[in-house]
C-alpha cells in the first residue's frame, strides 16, 4: 500500500467542495483506517496502559500472525498515525493524536470543531 504521512488536509468536507488533490489525499488517509485489523490495533494502542503498546502484546488479541500484525503496524506508522520506538527486541507504539485530529476535523460539521 502506498501510504504518505498524514500531516494536514483541507477544509472540512461539509464546509467546501473538495478539489481532486484534496480528495485523493483524504481518501488515502481514510484507506489506512479502512481495515478492521488496523482499526483494532489503533484502538488497542490507544487504550493500552500508559498509552503505548508493545508489538509483543498485540499479536494474540488481534488473532493474526506476527508478520501480519507487523505489516499493519507499519502501514499505521508510515501514515504517521502511530510512532514506533525500539526497546531491546521489541517495538513499542504510541498514537499521534494530532494526526488523528486531521482526519476528525476533515469530517467535522461546521461550528462543531474541537
């Protein structure tokens, strides 16, 4: 999957009509989240103790093989939605709230942005 880091987008979809380039960028960003395994991983990391999750603790609950989990974590990392920190043998992941905010804000209703 060709993934670019999500850094900024556009006016909310409900405020102005998106141009072609903006629509392509936004669609690619949402495509990253369109996979149930990636959504679950994002949720597991966000709700992990201390706000970070070890790759070693994500394989079992997700019910996928270690290479599959690593692939999905890589896609989320490449999109900038999570960060990765290597500690010894294991990688630890954290959510990047400001990147998720970009996607949330793109779908916000005018006057309801947080």
